[in-house]
């Protein structure tokens, strides 16, 4: 691995937050550019490249540039050619787990919306979680703490642990009322996930089952999914899309809730992702990490002003007070133009996404005694 030169020329995705306070002390130059359109010519005077998931980092982007460190403020690495970076001695760091809690909270907001809209008692359903990594594993922990019957499918982890606690894919899809997709996108090898959910797999789902994807869009094949939705054999909520950033009108209108790949977009998740990269770059540079920005205090919610008929209703309303996925659905459908949400509009929705806090940041007051345990298990901070 190469060492850092004195004074770094840094290029960073324009949508990555908190870059200036964390990195300006290291930089002789700090340039912000659109991540999806980054090109090799943009990097001919760069030592460090900081990206998100929209930038494909490989030989086509980096060959012949002076870049010696790549950081990605993301959980996944499917957009990074790790072998090429290693072969060329380019240091790499990403941010596994940075926004896992944000995605879990987003899933709970979807559950809350289904509860309030459709009177769906999700906590009494069998919920299958496909992929038990940073996000899926944290979701399983939350669901099990809430007493929800949970099935988990993760073939690589099952192979490592001897299958204990895991089920296979047919069992998960056939037995679950709700399936939450959190599998990474892998395009080769024994456990490839690209296109793993097609016509046969969708046919295993119970009639009326819910499919919620906040992992990677190409894990599900678009045409079979559209067919299943048109037949109304299943229901779907999508945060990620098979052909992202292109989103077609037909698929968009067929899903119950839609959002532009923002499940991980909490303020806490964004802050943590940038900080993890800052720690790595400062260590590589052998420089002390500066004091970075602090997140503001979270909101206060007064349970007195919400429906307290049951702990579950109160929980759903409080979750919606922090984040309502119906708002994202309206924004996505309003963004349609000539049959699609255009890629630049999709990226704009992400860039200008409203600030969202995680459940644990909210301080809830005046909570009825009978609802305290439920709200705490959901993740809220309860004030006495």
C-alpha cells in the first residue's frame, strides 16, 4: 500500500455531507463533483477519491491517474473493483454498517404505513429477512426483540455456521407474509445474487405477500416482478430498482410505496459514513483526526398528541411523525416524465432529500405506562 503524500488533493462526491470539516485540514485542494458523471479527466490531479454507490470505481475511471486512496461512504462494495485497486496498490476503505440503523428504521416506517393505511398487524406476521449482514442482521435483532416470528436466509452465513438459525430461500419465500430484501449485489461465484428473484421465486410467495426491497435493485428481475404485481398476486414496496436510476412508470405505479434509494439516508447514517472515511484517510496520512461536526439534538415528540388506543398504534404514529414513506411515493410519481423517472431527476430527489433522524434520536414524552416497553423495543428514547 502506498503512503500519503504531504498535502492531499481530494475529489469528493458533491452529495457527500460533512466533507469540508473532516477533510479540509488535510487538503491542498478539495473538489466536489457529481458522482454519477465522474470521469478519468476529473481525477488527473487527485490523490484521494471519495465516492458513494453511484460511482463505478475501476480501471476505466482510475487508470493513469495519481489517485492512491479510494473511500466509499457506503455499506456495499459492488460498485468497486476491489481486485484492481489491490493489484495497483491503491488503498481502499468503505463504511460497513454506517447506515444500517437508518435502513432498519426505514423498514419500520414502511410497516407503520401499512399498519395505519391497511390495518396490517405486521408484528403478528411471519417476516422473512433475505441477507443477514449489517442491515439484515440488525433488522432481525429488532424484530426478534419485538417478539416477531422471523425467518432468515443467508446462504454464505449458513455455510459458515452449519445452517444453524437459517432457512433456505424456498422455505423463506413460501412461509413469510412479509419478505425484506437486504442481500448484497454479487454478479458471480457460488452465491451470486444478481437476478436471484425471478418468476419461479416470486411464484413461491404466498398470495398477497409483501416484498420490500431496500437492498439492491438488480437482485430482483424486473419483468417477472412487474408480471406478479400486475396479476396482484403479491404486493411490493421498493426503495431500490432493477434498472436504477431509471424507474419506469408502469413499475412505479404498481408498487404500494416507492422511494429513490434513500432508506439509508438518515442524518446519523450520513454522518457516520463520512466520519469512518475521515478516520481511515487520517490514519493513512498519519495525521490526527480533527473534531468534526456534531449532530443537533433530536426532536421531542409528545405522545399526548397521538393515538394511544394501543401501544402498536402509538408506535406507528410516532414513527410516521419522524418519517412517512408516503411522502417519498408522491415525490417519485410527481417526478415522472414521458413514462419514466429520468436518471437526473432520480439523483436530484436523492440530493435534495429531506433531513431525517433515526428513531433513537427522538425523545418521546408523556408515554402511557402500557406503551413504554413497545416503544423502547421499536428504538425510541423514552423520557421519564
